[in-house]
C-alpha cells in the first residue's frame, strides 16, 4: 500500500508514490491535507529516474534517460510546495535545500496566505461541482419527462443547452457526460454561463 503525490513536470501530471504516510491509496495535490504527516514543517526528498518518454522507472539498475531530485514540503499535514532540481544532488546540496525550504515555510504569513488561497480554490471547486450536479439532476428529470411523452420548455422555451440537446434526441447519458465535462459555470440556477471568476469570492 502507498499514497500518491501529484506534481506537474514539463506540463504533464506525474504521480509520485510514497509509503511514508497513511498508505491508504490516496491521491494528493498541493493544497491537500494528508493523514500521517507529522505536525510542523516537514520537508522530504526523493531521487526520480525517468525514461525517454518522461515516465518514472524504478530499480537501482533500471535504464533511464533523466534523473531529478524532488523536494516536497508539508505544513501541519498540508502539501504546500514541491521543487524539482535537475540531476541527483549531492548530500550537501540536499541538506542545504531541506533547510532552506524548512525556513521558507516557517514564515507564518506565507503559510496563512497559502492556506487561505487553497481554501478559496477548494470552495470554488465545491461550488462548481454543486452546479454540475444540479444540471445532471435536471437532465434526469427532463429525460423522464420526455419518456413520459411530455415536451420540454415553458414560456421561455428551451433556455438551457442540455434541454436543447435532449429535445434534439441526444442520448441522456451523452448529455450527462457533456454536462460533467462542461468547464463553464452553467446557466440560470446553476451558474452564470461563464468560466469561474477567480476573484468572485472577493466581490461585494
């Protein structure tokens, strides 16, 4: 059993496995709290070996095309930062970086700012998920109405894109999949039809 930390490398998601924490097959990104991480500021490192395609390879003698040194930082159990350095750093360089990152995140103002931003982003994701679930519920209700022989649309007509798709005869499952993939906030009761505003939580 293990847990996975997700980092971005060369524009791609890279999954780093670790057995140091709770090992519940959890998948974690920066901003996530991880069970089993000791309290305080904790910094860890790992040496990564990648093949020519950018995939991780394991084993002391595994063939690889690239070597990296990864540093990850946790503050009170929260995954707050990672840094990737080219090559396998010497012990002195690793120790120096560990101390630098420890000092960097001992700054309470920096940590508080990160946690507030992580909370804001999480709230926006929860809100967006709520919007999508509301739209999925509407698709289910309208699909049942069509199956019962009713017609969609009221005085205002078909005002939602998902309603128009159903009325055009699209498979309800395909419409649900489209709603879940839709990056806009939805319409009407489910959003304002535009991409989420990163400053929305700060507007009066």
